[in-house]
């Protein structure tokens, strides 16, 4: 999961740079940046979806923690959600 967030940070920076160049009317520079960083920019949307899915799982974990289930039930449910997060994070690699 940590690797996914490190990768996301790099991809978000590249995406932000490209979008900033576009928005400021520097289309030639944006095109050059796109050509040089196409591989990273293509990965941006999938990583964004993975982060969104992980955020939903984290919210589900918080709901489980606040529930009135027994500690053992909580442990099992949270472990299952963490396994989901790990599976999703591996999708990005």
C-alpha cells in the first residue's frame, strides 16, 4: 500500500504539471511534457480510481470500529477490508 501512495504522488505531480501547462496556455510546452511523460500520465487515472476505492474501504473500516460488534468480529471484518486494500494496491504495480 505504501508503494502505491509513493507512486501516486509522482503521478499526481506529473499530472499537475501537465494540467498547469495546459491551463496557462503553454500548449507547446504541454505537448513536449506529454511526449516525455506519457507513460506516467497514462497511469494517473487508474491510480486515482485505486485511491478512491481505498478511501471507501477506509471509511468502511472506521464504521466497523465505531460499531457495537464484538472485538473479535471487528478484528475479522477489519482484516478482510485490509486484505481488499492490499489486493487493490497490487493492481497498480
